[in-house]
C-alpha cells in the first residue's frame, strides 16, 4: 500500500511544524495585513487550530503545498485568531 502524499499539520513532527509555520507566516502576513509583532506562540496556536492538510510533492523538486481545500479555512482561522492576538 502506497503512502498518502497528504498530511495534516497535527501529524507532522514538531521540527517540520516549526518550518511550516514559518512558511505560512511569510505567505499570510501580507495577505492578512497582520502586524509583524504577532508572537510565534500565537501563530503556532492558530495554525494548530486550523490543522490544515498539506500535499507533499516529491517529483522533480520536493515541495510542501497547502491543499486548496484547506487554504481558505486556514486563512479564515488565521484572520480570526491573529487579529485579536
């Protein structure tokens, strides 16, 4: 049985979670017009609450992408949680 290329944030090891949170910060801070001083802990809580699904692409170059089905939910949770952080 082949392994699924889809992984929930909650199933990723803590080291990779930290890297993924950093990538999410870089992508969503300008989209959501968030202050640069939102704490790392607030980001970690918001991403864990959204628990998005990622697609691991290992073709020519390995990549991790947020699944389209999770993107809008992640954006909404980040907006709600981080604007009050």
